[in-house]
């Protein structure tokens, strides 16, 4: 006896209808996974279906030309594996390996720092600044309601990684010559920024100069990253997160004020803290590292303050401490300008 074709077709149609209904219900209840560039996570999808639905979210370019936008297509980036490098004041930084083998770094900007229009304005402004000692912004975009900035990926990481170690990474201690070279590069980066002005004609500032924002190239030169931070993040947040690195005059500000409080003189103080970090190999966890170093040197001499991984007291170390002390002057007007700091460090190079 022949079995009518409908006997087979009807169950298949019913199964397909149930499967599609299940997927559509999951899509309606989806939640966005912010750490994966808007990749959609489905809920209430039965294990039988084993379906993964990829959704292309709206993309709006903030900074970058069409060629760059095509090369770094946000929808394609969203589907690539990502390694979380760290969480900074601006937001989370990811490492992404492109299909072509190139590696890039992408920062997802923390929501709510400033209004969308101000955020776009400042990203466009800093994206247009180019200097040898600055980490360039290549591309910035909105994707799925989140803002992202794309940078070069430097495989040696940051000065903080090399000085203090990083999970899963081991390096030989930086030599004194390398530390001086990094100090000079960082000083040149800050000095260059100090020659730039905002659209309203105000002198640019860095806010805080810290080892995690000093990235190291293969030749051990350095470049400054996250220099847009003081124009996107509130002063209160920056100061609270960097209490050991900011100038003393900034610790008594009105916490309700949103006005930019940083100055080029406060940048010089922060750079002085960085110099002491290079000398001591210690993180500046105290509020007045300069006074601590002076007192410790009185009690134990130079051997009591320098990084023991260097082996012995090195040439020019006393002079670098002297430069740091000038930068750390309590009176802002007594701190040297950064171009003068560059010259003083330059004079000590081998």
C-alpha cells in the first residue's frame, strides 16, 4: 500500500515551523554581549537547533576615511576572537588578530563618560593630531550603541608591563640605558602635546602621565597613549584613580566641578613621578613619592632607592633624580617646562 506523500511532508513542516518559532522567540529576547562588539547571545533556543544567529548592527564612523572603514569593517571585527588586554580609565582594551594575520588593539569606550556629541568631537580632534611620539588613532566608530577606537598593537606592551610584570609574560629587567631612552621618548611625547592647542585655543594637557600609557616599540623607544583622557573623563575620576601620580594642587579641587583642572605644570609633576618609577622600579602608590625618596636617600643613600634589578648604581642616576626633584617641586611655577626637561634628559644620553 502506498503511503501518501503528505504523511512525510506534514511532520517535516511542523518540525521546521517549531524550529523557526523557537529561534524567533530567542531573537526577541536576546541580550547584547558588550565585550564582543555587539555579538548577539540567544536565549530560549533549544539545544536541538544548534543555531548561532549573527546580527549586523548599525555602524557610524566617527573618525577615519572610507578605505580604513572598509579595511576594519566593524561587523567583521565583531565576529573575530578577542583577547582582553586590560581595563583603563577610558574603557576596556582588546587585542584582535585579523584574518590577514595583522594584530590591532581596539578600545571600547566606557559608556557615560561624556555626551555622544562631545565624545565624537574630541575623538575627531585627537585623531587629527600626528606626532612621532604619540600612539596614533587609526579609526573610530559606533557599533551597536558602543563607541570604539582602533590603534596599533605593540607586542612589547606598556612600560608598566616591563617594569612590574604582566600575567603570563616574563621579561628581562629593563637596563638603565633602556630606561633613560624610554624617559626621553616619553618626555618628547609630552613636550609635543604641550605645543598643541584645542579648537578654542587652550594649551593641551595630558592629565596624568603613567607607565601603563607609555607603550614600548621594538627599538625600546616609547610612545604615549590615551592622551585624550582628560577631555573625555571627568577630573574627579582621573584624580581618584591616580592619586599617587597627580600634582598636590589637584587633590584639593572642588569635586563637583567638571572644569578641566589639569595644567601643563601638573603634567610636569606627573612626569617627575614617572622618572622616579623608572629609577626605583616601584609603583607610586603613595601620595608624595618625591618626599619619600628624598627622606629614604638621606637615611640609606642612593643604594636605598634605586631598582636592585639594575645591579648597581648607574651613571647619571643622580642627575635623573635631580631632574625628577625639579619636576616634583611643590610650587608649580618652579617646575621646568617639558621642552627643558627633554633637553636635560637628552644631555644625559650616552
